[in-house]
């Protein structure tokens, strides 16, 4: 055993962190690129989400907004789809 633990373990940890960072950078750059393209629907993200939920039988699901970017999520505890501010109000 090495002084600071198994070298193979640390190699896996470092590789995982690098791959995670690269993936996060790719997602952010793709989001930034495509968030500049107008949808042409003249509706907010909340309006589009409401329509999608209604058309797929999820009328009881609420829609709210949450701070941050790329923070959209569904919370089953309150049965609510939380959209980031930009996705909630922008068309």
C-alpha cells in the first residue's frame, strides 16, 4: 500500500473529475449557443411547459421558477416542474 492510498484509486478519481468537468463545459457551451436561437412561438417557457404537461395528462403538475441557470428540475415532493428564470419567462 502506498503512503497516500492506492494509486489506481486516485487515477480513477482524477479521470472521473476531468471527464465530469469536460461534460459540464460541453453542456454549458451547447446551452449558451442554443439559448440564443428564438423559438418563434411567441410564448414563454412556462406556457410551452404547461401545454406539454396538459397534452400528456399531467394537468395536476404545477410549474414554478427557480434561481440559477441549468437548474430546471421536477420535484415529486410538491409535484412541480421548476424552471430556471430564463427558461420560465423567455420565449
